[in-house]
C-alpha cells in the first residue's frame, strides 16, 4: 500500500501503468490528492473550486472499470486540474474577474472532454489573474496564489494556480493557456513542465477570453505536468483539430525516429543565454549553459546562436497582446472600471500610453509579423531547435515590478520577452526545470521549434530531462 506522499508524487505514466496492472485504487488516489488539496491549498490558494463528490464518483467508476477488465485509457484514474478560464461543466469559469462572478460552464471544453475520455479525473479549477492579463496570479475574487517553493513569491501567471497545484502534488497535471508566457513562466517559477503549442494544435475552444481575431495568432492552451514524459502523454491526448478553434489544422502526430534509432540524424540546436537586450540573472545563464552541455553530451550538435528579428518580434507582440487585447476587452470593461483589480488597472495604464489601433496600424503590424516570421524561420533552417531562457528572473516577490541585473534595470514588461517572441511567431515551446537560484528557486529553460513541430521539442526536452536527472519537489510538501 502506497503512502499519501507516494500517491501524490506519482506521475501520470506511473498511475496509468499501475492501473493497467490492476494494482492501484483510483479512489485512494483521488482521496490522497483531495487530502493534499485540503492541507496545502490554504497556504497556496491554487484552487478556486474543488468538486470532491464528482471526483470521487468518477474514481469509483474508474476502479470498477479496472476490476471488470475493460480496456482503459492512457490517463485512467489520473487526477487533473484545469485553469478556471477553461470550461468544465458545472464549475466556475470566471477568468479571475468580478465581471464574470458566478459564471458556471454548462459543457466541457473539447480538451476537457478528451481528458475525461482518456480516463482522467477532474479535481477542480485553478486560480488566474483578472482576464489572464498578468505574469502573476492575484484577483479580487480569490486573492493571490503563492509559490510552493517560497510562499512570499508568486507562482506566476496567468496559469499560476495550475503550476502551484501541480508542483505541490495537489494535481498530477492539467491544462493552462498562454498568450505571452502564461504556461511557461508559471512552469519556470514553480519547477514544473509546460508546453506552449502551435495555435490550433490543441483546441482553444471553450476558453475565455476567446482566441479569435488577432488573439488567435498568440493565444493557445497547453498541458502542464511535473515531467516531460507526462507532457508528451497529455499532448497526445489533447492534440487534434476542433471546429471551434479558428487556427485548427489537421496535423497528425509525428514522433521523430532519432530518440530510438541511433542512425537517425538529430536536429542541430542553437542556444543563447540572453538576447543582448534584456539581461538575465547569472543563475539563468548557467542553467542554459548546463542544458546546452547536457544536450551536447546526449549527441546533439549544439552551437551558440541567437536569431535576428527577436527585438522586432517583441514590439509586434505588444501590438497584438497589449494594444489589440485592450481594444477587445474595452467593451467588456466600459463603465465597470471601479470593479477591476489593481493588476488589470496597471495593465490598462500601460496600454493607455499608446494610441489604439487603426485599421492601417493593425494591418501594418500583421504584415510586419509575417515578415519577421519568415526571417526567423529562414535562419532556423540551420538550427531547427532553439534553447534559451524562459524569463530574466526566477519567481519574484509579490508586487515586485523592477529588478536590477548586473547593474542594469529590468522592467516588468521586459522580463518575459523570452516567451513573448514565440507567441508572436506561433512557435511551440517546451519548458522544463534545469537548476535553482541562490535562493533555492527553480530555473527553467525553453526548447523551441518551428510551427507544428511539438514532437521534436518534446523529444529534445525529454532527453534533456533524462540527462539532468531527478527533480525534487518544493518544500511546501514537507
């Protein structure tokens, strides 16, 4: 019989294998995770709603399926959580704003349907910043989410509740969303793994705000787990087109041969420790160098390389996420400004410093975006895989807005440019923890590929994870 600590430390792959062997009780597994939530959520504030009754009922059905010898799915009995901007039938989908208080989803989003069909059990939904417009998680409905490595620090945003829940063993894995680092920054801050896919590879149907118009170029939903192996499994379950996603494209799964066949050529990897504009902490530089060395040891050809055009990509990303995003939210917020959180008011103040788009300025941004994509993709013919930081800093203290690195100022909106480029360019990126800061905080790295090459990014990340070795969880578990 496994202990509660052991049950809440299992990976999705381990749970599925134990289920196939009929040697694990989904009921005990769900009870262990509900107990972990009861113990830790008061400290973390990761969940906004937990449906214990429905989760236990689903676990009983899963247990009966195992007993009966019926065929089971790849996530059979795996307890998961879902970001509260994604529809889960019967659960709150408020996206952290008082303007949607009490909104309850009537149906499951397609990705939730796919998780359930694979055997996963939904425990509850997790916290976000208001309208997801921040790299930290705090709102007027539920308050702030704390980082399980240091409760005085943020878990990141906007999928901060997900990252905190997964890192602390309250959930085995789940789903977040990412328009400018919202899966990857929380994974980096909390020492977990995350995938920002190509727009349309995993359906964003049922997400609020909707990924439509200019936002469809940036916004995606993606899996979050504790290991890359689990991330691959979640990706397989979640991927595939859906009519409700305007970016949907029927791309089949294509795992590369080189992880299994030594005769298959591995892709060349280009890495950079910083972009020459926004500095990163010394420990972040060391994490990227360590990852580059480990990948070279694993048989990859690894060279220093930073693509031209990234600074322009950062500027254009703000034109879509910041300026166009504010225009999309404007009608919703009008007349209710007094009900907004401090963080969203701050975001609106930043946006207000620039004029709204005209038809011409939006068209120009769109054309320039395509030109930058062509420039970067041409350079990636030589380096199909990029390795780089996730952010300038590890998890910051609640409310911080500026940092000094090597005598240079780093402002809040600049610290996450290492993620924002790839939203603008539509490139998939996998994040995994690589090392720790002097304060003992996790530091992740990104593995980035060209669009529709998620399988390559995940396989490179998995080999890197293997070379890195085991990763211990945060101290809040103790």
